[in-house]
């Protein structure tokens, strides 16, 4: 029984950083998923794959895992790469790509 502790990134549909900044503890699957032959659904007998615990800080998530004897690994969040582009860059006379319309 091992777990992964990580801070979720924002989804592609988010422009802001709401619902980020917290830490999540998820258990690794113990059994592989299999396809139900009748309906075609993907099923698993592993009930721990449904557990998802959230914590305000990484230290609290690590303390919870240590207190309950859960082997864990911490994934550090990647810093988002921001491109600083101003609106006036669209109208520069020395653009590398000319306007197509």
C-alpha cells in the first residue's frame, strides 16, 4: 500500500488559480483494471483507488501518511511558464511572421 502526494495543477479550462494550492494524497492501484466483458466498462476490485484525501499543506499530508504507516512519495509541483507578450507586439513592423489576413 503506497500513496502519491501532489499538488494538482489547474485544468486547461481554468484561467485563474482557484482550486489549486492544496495537496492531495491518492493511493496507488494494487490491482490492474480490467474490462467488463458484458458492458465494456473498465472495472477494478481495488477500493483504495477511490480514496482521495486533501490537505491544506504538504507537511500535513506527509504527517498523515507517516502517522498511519503509509509508504508515500511526494511529487513537487512544476512552476508554470508564463509568456509575457504585450498586445502591441501584434503590430510591430519587424514581425517574424507577417499577418495572414
